């Protein structure tokens, strides 16, 4: 009997039966190989439990990230302004206007759609777009909606 003939039957086994099959196959392999695994013996097995240098490197990276986050929260952005306050004020006002124009849309949907307008269809669009890009997308969307509604009235 070939492996391809046996596999469907193996896949149909219960979880417990699959474990028993694994144990059976391990015993068969050990018997065929003759003494690779001896009963009652212990064998070394690598574990991250004693990987102190890896743990130290991870801790150092976490501390560095924590410091960076704290500096960012404290406003120490090393000369980088994440947002332009006048642009942000206009953006929030225009978002309010767009929200009133499209009350049927949830805010998350609105932002996701605007991110596509601003940056295209890519997963990082919402995260990467700048306030200026979002403002341009909001202005474009408002212009489009007003033009459509004007056409509907006429």
C-alpha cells in the first residue's frame, strides 16, 4: 500500500488516533534504526529557557522602543512635526462638513475611503497618509458630492 492510498484514511482519524499513530510510527522507526532512542534515557533538547543572550537582546530592543515612544509622547520629536496645527484644524472642520454631508457613512468607512483617495489601495494608506493628503482627499470628495447633488437637482 502506498502513502497516497493511506493519507485519506489518516486524515480521517480523530486527533487522539493521530497521536497514537505518531507514537506507533516513532516506535517503528526506532526499531528499524536499532537503538537511536533508548528507553529511560534523557536527551538534550534546545529551549529558549536558557538563551540569555537572546533575552538580553530582546530586552534591549524593548527598552529602546519604550524610550523612543516616551520621547514621542513627551513631544521630543527631534524637529519632526507630525502634524501641522492649521492644516489639522482645517482638516477637522472639513471632516465635520463631510460627515454632515454623508450621515449614512460610519466614520471609519469615511476615513478608509479617504485613505484610498489619498494614497491608493494599499494596506498602509490609512497609517501613512499625511494630514495634507487627507485634507486634499476630503476637499476632492466634497467637490464630487456637491457636483453629483447639483446634477441630481437639475
